[in-house]
C-alpha cells in the first residue's frame, strides 16, 4: 500500500433514501473509513434534481448540486443511486470514460445495458461495482463473481423481492387474502403505491438476469428471463400448499440444464413456486431475502438477510466504495466481468419442472379415469392426488376439488396437459397452477 496517498473524491448521484444514507455515512464515518482504506474519502457533492427539497438525513447544503455532469468528471469514485435508465446510463458512461470507478444499485439499468457498461469499464481499466443491485445488504455478487468463479454453479433459487415475500408470508401465517396482505404491505411501507414492479415479478426478473450472468458467465438478455408475478395466487392455493407440506414463494430460478443435442444451456425464470417446508428457503419470513446456491464443489450455500431499505442498501454500497478506494490505493486495473461462456438460453418448453394443479370437477363416476387419461396421453405422471367435496346447494350438480401434483416433466408437456384439462367436459375450472421446486 502506498503511504500518504492523496484523498479520493467521491460523488453521489441521487439524494433519495439510499443516496442520503450513503452521503451521511461518508461524512460521519470519514475517519474510520480512511483507516480501513489507507486514504481519506472526500464527498465532493450529491447530485439531485431539486436542491431545495427537504431530506431524511442532513446533507450540508453546499454539497447539493443539480449539475451532475460537472460532479462526475471531478470524481475518482462515482456512486449512482438515481435509478431509472436515463440519465443514469449516460452519467455512468461519462464517469467510466473519465477514469472513475462506479458503484451502482441500479438493477434495471444493469439488466438492460449491463454489457455496454461493463465493456466501457474494461476499455479504460475501471471497475463497475453493483453489490446492492441484486439483494440489498446480502453479499451475493462478490461470492458469485469471485469466490465461486472456479467452481461450477448448477442452480440458484432466490427470494429476491421483499415485498412479495412479505405478502405471501402474511397469507401463509395469518390467513389474509392477497388483497388484504397487499394493503398491509402498503400501509407498512413494504409496497409502493403502484406495486406492479414487485407483485408483477419485474423487479425479481431484473435481479435474476444479474445473478444468472454471474453464475454462468453468460450475458442474459432480460427478455429471455421468464416472468410470472403473484397476482393470481389465491388464499385457497396457499392453504392447499400448507396442507401438502409446502409454502408458496416467488422464486428467481437460474440453472444449468443439459441440452438434447449435448452440452449445456441456461434457464432463467421467475414465478410463484411451491417450496417444501423442510427447505431453508421456506423459513425466510417477512420482507427478508435469501439466495440458495448449489455448486459442484462448494455444495449448497445460502445467503440470507434484508433485501431492501435505506440503511441496508447503503451498507452494500459502502462496501463497494471501500473496495473501489482500496483499488485506487493499491493500484492495478479493474477486474473485467466474465461473460465468455456464452451458454445458450434454453427454450422454456424444455425446462424440467413439476406442477401442482387445482381443478374443480364434476363429482361423478368416471371423472378420475377421464382426467388420468389426459395425463397419460401427455406423458405426464401423477405423484399425488387429493380430493375434497364442498357442500353444494340442493338441486345443484355436485362438484369436487382435485389437487394433483405431478412428477417431473418438461414445461411444454405440463403446459399442454393443463390446456387439455381446461377443455375437458368434466372440468369446470382450472383453479390454479403452481410449479414445485426445491
């Protein structure tokens, strides 16, 4: 380490919850951070849209500016916490071209333009850090990028969205409906006024793309990541899962899959999933996140903690700032992202999975045989079947509810089976379909 290294200039873009928290900690913990790094950090400014707006933490007025471009070109380390695509992308490129290292928590930007930004960093020998982009305070980026770089990751199962986990957990533990649980999440600040990004699976989709890219050393276009949200999950399905020994979680699933023609491909998808209550992910409650990694040599690993929040996300950002600052002090080029494996993204229809299918059927002889024939024709094997018969009104045809869990089959065969069930004259309604993993 070089002695008497000059002070390093840090610029923060964005003065929201996380930006204010990061700026405040840079000021309050300046001496301690300097001892850890071997050089002091000077916060030279915080770029905001409106410098007169009141903020949760007290940033000195003289540090606030609306001139982000001038701030960026003056800094050694740029921290992008603005969110959105533009002008964040333009400013990050400007920072990298100016020779600065960049820290970002912008998962949407990385999912859409990651390769461009990583190439720009590699061209000038700079570093782009993004530990806070995937799971808040949980340190998952560095383990995948560095610690497991020499291993072969087979699979990642991740609860990477705290809002949906809070909602599903509330439905499971208290019996609230989806609408009630969402209202509670909104009231407590876990859900935004417009919760579409969370409950629609978009947030988890972006994070899944980042995790898969790191795990499989392959660029994953966001449009290749399958996405289903939790909006169709009912309390009845949650209770059926509980009765069968499962809990429903919105999972990001990234896995290496063998191809029919030989070799391997990558499947990346986000959807509601039945997880056995014995699985570690089933014990992730509230708004917490967890990422379960299965690797060839390392075996099974789990990373657990808070997935969002100002102080929690700021912790991950500050860790990246310290790493970037130490690189400046020690010297040397940045570490380029590894996307050279170029594994193909697998056709979703080839992905092996299991389904739990809930059906409302006519309660009469021959129905089970008819349904069994549909599964047999599709080449899908039934693992378990349970039946319940509600009390129907006098004079009304009696119906029964069947909950069928399949053995593993291809997504295409399972989907085709559901379509045939929906058109069968003995089936009144396909009440729900949830995949089974774990």
